[in-house]
C-alpha cells in the first residue's frame, strides 16, 4: 500500500470515528425539570401582598402522581438573624398533613441601592416535621417537591416561623419532567461524516488493491 493510500485509509478511519461520536452525542438524553410557577391554563395559584398574615391559605387541584412545590418571596428587612425560618402546612384533600420549614439564609448586600435590597436572601434548606398525604421526592433536594398520593385540592397554609419572618407572596406550583435530546442537530453531521469516511475507506482500499494487481500482472 502506497503512502498516499495509507493516508486516505487512515484519514477515512478518523472521519468514521468522528461520525460515530457525533451520532452517539445526538442520542444523549437529558431529563429537564419544569416548574409552572403557579400558573396553569391562565389561572394563577399564588397569593401576594405587602406582608402575608399568618394562616394565609391557598388551594390547588392535583391529580394522584402529580408533583407539587412551594415557592415564596421574602419581605425581610434588616436587622435579622442569618437563619430565618418560614413555616408552612400542606393539607391533602382528606386532611392529612405535611409540616415543613424552609430555612432562609441572609447576608447584608454590600451594594444596596434604590433597586437593590439591603439583604440578600436565599432558601438554603428545608426541614420536614411530618409528611402525610404525599411522598417526598428525595432527588429534588434542596428544593422541596412532593408527589400527590390523593386527587383533589391540596391547601397550603403559611405559619410565621419567627419574630423576623415576613413573606410577601407564596405559590403552589406543579413540577413536571420531560426528556429532551439537545444534540439531535449532530445526527445529520454524523451521518454525513460516516458516509464520507466509508467512501474514502473504500476508495483507498480499492485503489491500493488495484495497484497491487497491476504490479503482479507485470
């Protein structure tokens, strides 16, 4: 096999390998979580105000197997501790209770302004003191997601966690998951590379054999 033929065959193998990698990547599946933010079919399942009162409630219909989550926005003002609890109760359609606490971590904003709050607040963790009427999705940690085990209205009730706890809104949301293939655009590229690589490989081998036969005939 001449040097040129070896180069063509070697290059074709590289192209075939690249095409295979592109095809494999095009089949990569990702599970994507989607939170509806409390809005479904134009209906808003949220409550908002300056500071929500204790025992503020909100209900939403869930089918068995659907996943629910709790979202809220704080209304904290300094000075506050670094860890502030926000307590919620979730009642199932039959009255079973899930009792949970979200822990908000606070820190002073080093660059406060008219548009930037003096506090930076994030939900760092949650604690469950009892759960019934739903199942906890452990894989969602540190986000709270529960799977409804009953069909009907689930009711969220806000309970003040401490003297510093203030929230301005709360939401009962639905969480869904879908499988997406983000790299499907690589499939035609991979197919084209495989086709080109196969042609180059065939041409290189065929040309080498043809030249070998010629030499033998002479």
